[in-house]
C-alpha cells in the first residue's frame, strides 16, 4: 500500500503513448494515491484536459503563468507538496529539457523545483531513443538521481519495431511503488526525538500559564520521521491531537516534566525541539484554588524554566548528532534566530514568524527560514506536513561536523 495517501504528480508529455497515461492515472488512484496531472502543450494534442480532470478528480494543470495559482508560487508549492513525480510518456524533447534544467513550462518548472523522487517512462521512436543526444540526456538524468522504467521493445505506432515503447501502466505503477519504498527509508536505523505542543505551568490546581501552540508542526515532524523509517519518540505537551502511528508518545505538562522526559529518551541520533516551552513558571504553585478575596489581586513572581534545547545541545555525553531548534518570533525573526543558534548551541534553527496575522501557531501551514552558521535558506509557505517531509529530507542529507 505504498501509494496510499501519497501525493503523485503525473506529467504527460506529447507523444502517442499519452493515451496509456489515462490508464496509469486510473491505476494510481485505485491504489489510493492523490493524483494531480500536468499536461505539456504538446500532450494536449493527444489527450484532453477534460478526460485527465475526470479521471484524476483534479483540474488538469496546463500553464506555468496561471493567474489563479501563481501569485503564491503555485508551481513551487506543487513541487514541494508531492511525494513522487511520474513523467509518462517522457518524450525525447521533455527529457532534453529536464536534462538541461529548463523551466520554461509548468512541467519543467515543477520538475526543477521538486525534491521528491522522479520516475520517467521514456517513449519515442527507436531511432530517436538511440540517438546519442537522447542517450546523453537519459544518462544525465540517471546521474541526477532520476529513475526510469522502460522503454520496452516491441511494435511502435509507426510500422517499425525496436526499443522505444512506453512501459505498460502496471509496470509503471510497480516501479513507482518500488521507488517510493526505497526512498521512504531516508532515516532508517536512526533514533529521532521530537518535542511538540505547549507546556502548561500550573498556578494552582485549575489555572496555568500556557501558549497557543497546537502541536501540529511537531506531530507532523514525528509522523514524517516515522514514515522515513526512524524510531521516533515524541515528547508532547498538552494537545488535542491523536498519537501519531508508529511513534512512541510521552505526554507531559510542564517544562520541567518535558526536560525529564527528553533526558530519559536519550541517546538518540537526531533531536528536533519544536515545542513551545513556557520560558517562565510561578515560583510557588498553590495546592488549592486561589480565591478572590475582594482585596488586591494576587501578585505572582515568575522564575525561569530550564531551557531544554540548550541543555541537550550542551550535553557532554549523549548529545544527539544533530540538534535542531525552532525559533518562534514576532519581530526581527532572522536576527533573533541567529542569536538563539549561537546561544542554545544547536546545529541549525528553523525560524518562523508567529505574528498572529500569519496564522502559523495553531494553523495548518508554515513558512520556514533555515538558519545555519553558514546562512539562511527560505522555504516557501507550505502545509506543516510538507515542512516535516522537507525537514526529513534535509536531515537525511545533513552532514554532521566532526
Ligand atoms: O504547535 P503549532 O501550532 O503547530 O505551532 C508550531 C510552532 C510555531 C510552535 C513551532 O513551529 C515553533 O516555532 N516552535 C518553537 C516555539 C518556541 O518556543 O520557540 P522559542 O523561540 O521560544 O524557543 C526557541 C527554541 O528553544 C525552541 O526550539 C524551543 O523548543 C526551545 N526552548 C525554549 C524555551 C525553553 N525553556 N526550552 C526550550 O527547549
């Protein structure tokens, strides 16, 4: 069930084999994949956007400069939110444009921005397939990490035989499943610790100091790490979210409980501190509900909570190989994130702007700036699940410094 709930983009190039891609879409959908389809201009001469939309259940995507989706970089969002791209048929022309990094239509722009696995199903006339230029392009794509299924040999549309037939849809689906299986184990064998949600700092048995974190971002990271084959422990503050599947969940309330749970989960290879830990708690928690007296309201003295991220990043023993912090800021986001990177001693920080109008805390989307000692990389606004998948891919590539 590798394809269940996976976001797959099918790119249809302009070749006679395009008619088989309709069957491919049907088969991917049948296996539970969510399918978006991009047609190159030439492909529309072979299959209609209407049949593609009807079969995929989504509007066929045709243009790069689409007024509806491009104001927020729709093609980048599309590329980032996919688990797999299948190019079928991959024509000689489309392969040439991919191999040279062109981005002059929606198909090539999405392919260039994609970080997910890409599977091509070449299809063309045998002479075109054997041409040194096509072979050069094909092998360049293989060097770039693209995978291929076919082409097969057999009867062609023209009255000739040879290698150039597109693989049959069942073969393409099987290759897609194998590719997803092999690439989804990015963190296989790694132990990952994630913190998520707010902490509640009790004032008395019924009142607490807290914050608006929902836990969605941290839970998404735990889910994505588990899906990538990691052994995941999630230390969660109070949230309304269900435990993610295949993740060990330790639910805590206060910052001090969270610290204890985090230390108990060590050693791990990677620790991601996404929780919005309360910086302060009241110095003395009342063991009974504090009553209104009719006199002056109570005055609380706050004391600082332990900094969990900093404690773990500065451990002499059992420090995870990669320690990732978050920075939730409402102003001077990058400046404050850089300061936190230095002060807290983590390897990199994911900074997000949590000003209320951005809707990030508690919302479903996030826009991240990855702050490292070397510089800053901006990720576009995307679903928290996509941020999580991106982080997993980033962690899998991250080189641990000696
Ligand atoms: O939960 P959601 O609604 O999905 O929202 C996600 C989020 C906005 C909470 C998340 O993306 C995020 O930014 N998490 C970090 C929140 C935070 O507390 O940031 P901070 O800048 O105050 O802290 C910096 C880092 O130190 C964080 O990694 C935090 O976990 C850690 N910290 C802070 C204080 C403390 N006492 N101990 C800590 O470990």
